[in-house]
């Protein structure tokens, strides 16, 4: 709701910039989507590596966090 209010203030003060932001936001979202998907994949790989490294400690009865 706050972002909508800020957009309305921007629309009132500088309407060309507000309309440009309204048009460019979906394009920027589409451009950054592959980077976010790569980030999710890298995070999954790191979680898998952490699980593999911690497996011996878990088997031997290490205290869970």
C-alpha cells in the first residue's frame, strides 16, 4: 500500500517519470527473473552440500541446531 501511495505522489509531482516507471517495472522484472532462478538453484546446491558435509555428524549423534 505504501508503494502505491509513493507512486501516486510521483504521479502528482512528475507524471512522465511515474508513467515511465509503470511501463518499465514489468520489463525489469522479466529481465531479472533468470538471475533470481539461478540464485534459487545455487542456494539449493549449497543446501545440498551442507547436508552432505553435516551427514556424518548427524549419523554419529551430533546435536541438531
